[in-house]
C-alpha cells in the first residue's frame, strides 16, 4: 500500500518511487502475489478508497500481508485499530522502514496537533467555497 497526501506529490513522482521501493522490498519477502493499492489523500482521511479495499480484503481473509513504507502511510491515527483487525484475521502489516524516531513525546504530539489543524482547516475552506458557490448560484 502506498499513499501520498497531494496530487502535487504524485506528479513529482513520489508515489511512483514509493511503489517501486515497496515492490523491491516485498519481492525479497516471497509474496504469493503482489497487488499495489494506492491513495492520494491525507493520512487523516479514514475513508480512503485504497484503505477501505485493504480492510475488505483483510476481513474476507484474501490477503495475508500488507507492505507499507512507513506506519503513517497506512494511517496517521488509529494504526493500532487496523493492526488489531489484521491480527484477528492473521494478516501481517510489514513496515519497510526500520527508521526509529528520535522525537520526544511532546514533539510527536505537536506534529499530530498540527496535522489535525491542517486537515480541519482544509475541510473548512472547502466548505466555505461550496457555500459561497451555492450563494452565487
């Protein structure tokens, strides 16, 4: 599973590079089959088409491993819920990056708060635009 937050990142090739590095990593783990599922959306968005597809595949026991580059590519929040669902269905989440964070708890919390504010402000501006357009029509 590969995800980028914006279409600009996709256009820059970030999604393609992420997919290729995941494929290179996964092929060494002897996958039975290899399907690439992607999203161009915020990690805070819990209604992503690709993420929902993975959850359905897990629930129907049609997938045994999910490869991601970083934990937050799958989801920014709620990773433990997804892991619990996967564990219940004997699906392993394999995180390619072995990087460990050196951030303090307060730095990590600050990043999460900024992510939430960014997400909600984007929704607010989108809503304002929709309302303004309806008023003009």
